[in-house]
C-alpha cells in the first residue's frame, strides 16, 4: 500500500473532526488519501456468505435485529451500510476488537463511533442515542459501545452499521455470520 496506516488514520480524523461537512467517508477511502473523490467508487459486492480473506469470521452482528434497509442504492443514492432495527436504548456491541478512532456527533450520522480493527477494516456505528466509549479506547468484540437511537438523519430508532477500508465500503452482510434474528 502506498500510504501508511497512520497517514490514513490522520486523514480520517481530519475529515471527521476538522471538516464536518464530510458526512460520509468517500473523501478518505477513495484509494487516493488526501484527495476528495469526484464520485463514489464502484461498490464491491461479494457473493452471499463470502468474507474477504483475513476478515473471514472476524466480525459479529452489532445488534440482533432485522435488517430494515440493506446495503446499496436507496432512493437513487448510495447507502453505504445496513440499517438494523431496534428500540431506543437497545445495546450496540463492537463487531470486532479494535481502537475507537472517532466518537462524537457527525452530520447525518448523528452520534457516531468509528472503530479501527487490526485487520485493516473500520466499522462505523451511527444514530446512537448514547455513545458509551471514548476516542482512544480499546474495545473487545461483543463489548457494549452504545445505546441505539435515532440521532442525526434517521427516520426512527435503528443502528446504521458500515464496514470500510481504504478502498471504500462493503456490504456488511458479506462479512457477518448468518443472522439469527428472533422477533421480540
């Protein structure tokens, strides 16, 4: 890779903190750190049940609920993650161990947590009612990190969940085990 992980992290933090108008991460993860993307890269779609190499089996569901809005196009616009339905205050857990690199409010994401994982991926957890971790915290897989909510641009209580790397976003369902959602 041409750029170091520290450079990518610095660019991510600059975009998130100094440039709040970057309500998505395309400017950071377009393959050319430091340059803003003119348009989104073509989305990568993997066959159902596929997990890319080193990430296979490393992520768990951050909440046991129905996927109310899948990854891909929604109303003619990119939807860079999945929306998992639940109720205000429901527990949101870390999908994998890592370091919290962002915690705070960010535009349409509302209360947002971004975790950098040792496998090179980032996970984002948005619309939280309350964040329970701080920037710099190390979290364990399955650790409670937030309470579900509807902050930011949200039509109701849910978790918006993303998996990203320096190349862009991926369908989280391609990285997660088969969902075992049971209705409440």
